[in-house]
């Protein structure tokens, strides 16, 4: 086992930035009171101020008003809240039809499926080979019973960034609410709700060197949304539960720490990794759009080899990456995203995702590509595929 | 740190034994498919008088447990007679590897099947196999014992997921006690197709799930 471990799975989770931890610490140790007791004592007032400040700062980062930003426990809860909240609010008034893309992340997909079991109709939109939704197809899918369109800002696996301005415009034209899961773009790809016609936006801190267990949902003023987490009156009476003040403060700090320079550097590392792999390793294919892509996402399929074997070899050499292979997942299912863009089993099983973060360097990228080239070469040597190709008679 | 794999599995995964191809093998097989995520090819050289496996090699497209099992069964089979080698079980391979995770059982069973299929291939080529017998419900049940129920890491029959098996001329109908929209339904159907379709007198396989 190598001494230094290089983490390249930053879309799954990220290392917390020390400055975030520093900003959070006082809210664990000193100002730990409940924010709602602002009329009671000093600590409560300080807690309330910290929460409000974090909310203002996060709302500002999205171009929103602070009353339009609700804290949640993370992106899973935010997306559940958006889909189920709108469904509950509009099913009687307008209809029971929801549209999502086929390649959404599980919080959106599973929420849609859960609603389907309760009698809602769900359209799962096809995407093209790069993972993009066709606006014409979307337009045709919308009916007078459609209450919500939920299409992600960028894909969790292949990094393709959707044209949410175009999607939002279609939804506006048809008078349908639009939710976008921006878990992987918040901080990394510009997203301003003043300019973009979106009604609900899911964001989270764990992908940007913030703490996990905190996320948010942007809710445009006037958007009908039923409360489904019952209890107290927190978060404008939309989401009950004791406020996670250290989390909120950490989330705001994490966003504040992202710079244009950093995103540029991520993009440079991403481009370097993609072009080196495609050039130096034969029989590989890039998954996702080449340019409409998250600045920190690399996803490549290697023919004739299986992803779990690749990740395990890389792990032995000290690199942490992820794969869309069935063997890697607890469900023994290949990546629904790779199948969604028309990939076959072999492409799903042989896909490797490298996601970069603040603590990665160009040296890390070169090191992982060098090792990857060796690992793929060795695994192909022992693979019955490739040399014989498919279907050789035995 | 605790890996899901034993030290021995990792050793065989890192440095698999008997890897590659044998030119003009006396018997060979290719089991699995990219669809189920694993494939294994086995090649054998047989000493004709003693019917001993003189040389054996394997190739693998698969995860660590598939590669490691391929490596260990080739070690176990080398020097054995065909009859002895046929009797090598998944349990023996798993024990020799210091245990395998349950959920990975099907990846490693494949290597055993590969070895047995290579032996059958040799026997067929050398006129050692009896006449083709018609497929019965029992043959089908036996084959379904090799299809994993990923929920339990055990096969479909043992976990009582097979509700009914019918064979009508060339059509086989298997009823599985899982809802059609269950996350494992497509994978299970695919594996059933793969196990039953190759039977010489089966033309069509229909898998029924519950609503």
C-alpha cells in the first residue's frame, strides 16, 4: 500500500476545508443555542444572526432573496422536498404528471418512482449520446396535467451540463414549474436564478469542501410547495427541525472560498486528464459532453476490462476513483446513466469516473493517468475480450 | 484497514497464476458475458492416456473475485484427472482463497463453470459424452440454482424466488416471486436467459415477475 493516498472521487464527497471547520467550531462550542429562541437570551440571538447571515450569503450566491433559500439536511432531502412538495401542493389543483430525465441522480429518480406508486404519471425523458435533453422532446412531453419538470443542472457521473436556460424557457412558456438538481454545479458552474427561469434548485455543501449533512433548496417566491417535514415552524414553516447552524455557517463559508481561479485550475486538470487518457490508452471512449461538462469531471470507458478490477488496482496504488460497473455497486446494476446515453453493458462496466477537487494537483493527475495506463494494459492482457473480440466460437 | 477481500484473494488478483491462452488447446470454454459483468475463458491440455490436465490457462473479464477464482481453480485443477477436476467445487475454491464475499459468489462460480465446460468440451470432442438428453423441469431447476438472488447472495431456488417452472415443447416459463419493477428484476431475467437458452432443445425463455 502506498503511503500517500490521492483522493479523486470529489463528486461523492470532499475533504472539508480547514477554514470551513474553523468557521463552524464556535457554533458547536460557544453558540450552540437554538436559533428560534431569539427573544430569550444572547446565545439564541447570536445563533439566529449566524443562521441569517449564512442564508443571506448562500441566497446571494444564487442570485436569490434570502427568504427564498431553505436549509435542508443535504441534496437528497432538497430534491425529495421539491418533487414531493410540489406534487402534494398541485395534484388536486392541476394534475399528476411529472417529467424527469432518465439520467437523474437517485433522489430525483426515486422520488419520481415513489410518486408513481402513489398514482402520479411520470415521463422519463430520453437523452442523447452526450446526455443532453432535447428541448423539442421536452416540449412534446408536457401536457396540461404536467405540474413539474425536474432536470438536473449537471450529471453526477458523466458531468454533462444541461441547457437549463432553454429547459426553463420551455417550462415558462408552458406554465410548468421547473426544478433543477444543482448538487454538482453549485460553486463550479454559474447559476443565477435572477437570469435563469428556474423555480426550485437543489444545492449541497458536501461537493465543495463543506460539511455533509447540510444542503439547501431555492424556492422562487410564490412557488406552491407543501410542507412534508412536520414538527416546528422553522425555515419559513416549510421544513421543521432544529436548525443545523454549524452546518449552515460551514456551507456559506465553503461557497465563499471557491474562486474563479480554482475552477479554472480544475478545468485545466480535467482537460489534461481527458486528453492524455484518450491519446495514450487505446480503445477508450469519453462519456459525457466534451465541452458542456463539469470543470472537475472525467468519465471514460475502457473496453475489454471491468471497472471494479480497475478501481481495486488503482486503490492498491493509492488512488481513489469510482466506476459505473455493476460489480462495484451494492445493487449489482451497471450505471443507469451509461445505459441512458445508449452505452452497452461493457461500456458501463468499464467506466471510470475521476472527479477533481481543491486538494488535487496536476502531479496527481499525471500520476493517476500513468498508473491507469499500466493497470489497463495488465488487465487487457488477461482479458478474453479484445484479442478475440466477441462471439468467438469455443 | 478491512477490505472485503481476503489477503489471498488480493494476492491472486494482483498476480494471477496461469493467465493466458493455450495454442491448440484440447478443451476450451467461454462462460458468462459482458452483460452479467463477468466472463471467463478456460483452456486445457489433456494427457490422453491418463486423462490428466497437463496444462491449464484462463482469461478473465471481470472483478477481483472472478480473477482470483480463475487463478485458484487453475492451480487446483493442474495435474488432476478430468474426473477429479470436475468435482472441484466453488466451496473448495472459496476456502482456498480464504473466503469470498457472498454478494460476489456468482462472479466466482463462473470460473468453476468455465473449468467444467472446458472439460465437457474435451469430452464432447473425444466422444466421451453420452447422447443428448431432453431438458426436464429438473434440469431447469438445477440451472436456476446457479442464478444468484443478489438480495441474499444465494441462488434463486434456495431463496424460494422460483415459484413455478413450465416446459412446453421449446418454451420455458419461469415464474419469479419479485415485482416486475424491482431493482434486480432485469439482472435476474438476463441471467436466467443466459443459463436456460443454451439448452439444446430450448427455443424461448419467458420470465414472469409479479405485478
